[in-house]
C-alpha cells in the first residue's frame, strides 16, 4: 500500500531544501535524509515546527503537515547539549509528539480542532496555520519555552518567551505569533493578508445551531456565559438582517457590533468584541457594515450625513448655523443644504422633506421605462400624502418613522435618538409625566 508524499521545505544552515517526504516517515528518518544536504548526523539536528521541537519518534502524518510546509532544522552538538524541555501546548496545534491536542480520543480528521481566519487573497474563511517567530529578528527558528494555552497567549504581545536559534546568533527571547492561510502557506507576507477569527471553532462536540438546529462542521461560539453556537450560514443571515433593521450597536471600546441572539438576559449584554468576524457575512454585507458603522458614529456624536446625491459624507458641526456646506476639500460633494430639513439650502421656513424621499435614486442597476410602466404600486402623490399622514421625522436625523400603536416614546432606528411623537423633540421628563400615553 503506497503512502502519500508531502512536499516539505526545510531551512537548514541558511539554505532552503525541498524534500518530498513520505507520510510514514518519522522525524528521525527526516533528519537522516537531511544528511545528504548538510553532512550533519541526525543526533546533531533538532527539527523545530511552530515553536516546538519534534521528537524523533513523531510520524509526519501525525504532524498534519500540508504540502509546502516549512520546518527548521537546527544544527547543534549532541555532546553536552542542555536545552530546556519544551512544555506541550494545551491549545490547538502540534505538540512535541505531533498530535493535535484539543481531543483525547481518535476522531474523524474533519473534526480535528483547527484555527480559522479570513484570507483577503482567497476572499473567504479558510483554515489557518499558526506560526511563531522571533519578535526581534523575525526568524522562524524559534523555540517556545511553553506553548500557548489560549487565544490570549497568541494575541497578546510579550506574553510567551523562548530561544531564538537563528544562524545570525540573535539574542531575542520574545515569541511573535502569526497566521498563514492553508491554501497558500508558502506565500510571502501572507500574514498581512489574513485576519484571525477566534470565535470560529471546529464543531468537535456536534452542537446544533442556535437558529436552524443543524449540526455543522464549523461554527461560531458566542462569548456569552452559555457559549451559544451558531452555524456560519445563520450567522451571515443574522448579520444581514441586523443591518437591514439597523440593530447593530455602537459600543464604546468595541465598535459596531451585535450581541448573542440567545434568549437569556445576559446574552443581550454579551457582544462580539472582535468585529472582524462580521466579514463572514460576505463582501457586500461587510461593506454595508462599515458604511453603517461610520454613519452611526457620526449621528451619535452630534454630526450630520450629507443628503447630497450619492454622498453621505459625515459632517461634524462647528456652529449653530442653518446653512451647511459639504466641502469638497474635506471629501464631500460641495452640496449646500439646510440643517433643519436636509434639503438644498433656502431662505424662509422649511418645506416638507417628503420630497427628499423620492429624489434619491438607486444607481446599483438601471430600470427600463417599460418595466417602470408595469411596476406601479400607487400614484406618487397619494404615496407622498400617505407618508406625510402616517409618519413623522426624527428630530435629529430627519428619518421618517411610522407609529402603529403604543406610547409616544419613540426611538429612531437610524440614529437611536429617543424622542416624543407629540412634541417632536428629544424625550424628557415633561413628556414622560404629561403625555406618555396620550393619543396623538
């Protein structure tokens, strides 16, 4: 029975050697093969991968090497050599015995615990390869004093130490972790094009999705106390729906984010802190996410969004003037508009801003005149009358809001301002005591 061949790149004595190794080889056999290139006996070689020295008895097939993986062979003198033993990692990744550590039994290879990341080159969520190098000289011939036990160890700088075995005799002792995409591990500067996604896990426990109840291979685990699990498809739908309804929340020290959708009260207070996870929803939704985040930041900090065609530039006001200019020199469109009604600037009292709803066009696709003739719903004038009769503008951002019942305490879905349906001002004690539930 033939065994699979793995293409490995071994860095030894300032040169890179390409070796077509068999999966059945042990690390000792790999060292013996390297003798052909370096004339160094196997007992004088130490093979280091991902910051860990691999023992002679380790089989390559248990190291989960992909084709194109780079390992380091360090030349040492066996006599009198006294390196501190490497502490096995209790996190995801290879141990000195070459076994992935997030399981104690023999499981299906597809259920092996892995790291996940978003690769900008692939434009997709991919399996990530954790790598370590010397923080000082960036050489990967670095041996960890202990393996990482959590994501905190990986993402926090100056947390893990070790020994740099660079041929340049670097004295650096601080480990620097980084990731590579499994699909193109040999690419240079690949670590700059990947984003680690620590909430994504291999579903080794076969936990069903919170929403659809399906059991998926890869899931997102929310950081709530209950550790609720959601599949990638349902998480993408959760993001898209929350964008459509403007339910994302701008949290201080976190950013534009969402809570766990679980039913427990504590879940609603537990937010995703690494906002790069929202890139899982896809490129289109992630662009919407970034635009909405910028808009909400401007609105919640007292600014305005330029109502000019295809603009939306954020403007922070420096005075109380009614005339607002979206300066081109500041990235704007040059539109001059009224602060109160958000229409083109005018003298005298503001007219209804209902017209503004029909002047904005969607240029994402073109509508033919024939299709427009058959796509009529109601007469435009009647629609405008209906909107005027059933909605009122938010006092801050002027977005139209419909009230179908309940009290007069409103909250704008766009800028989150709490305002009074009757007074058309920000909600206050007077509104609460005088006409909270009075019919309009």
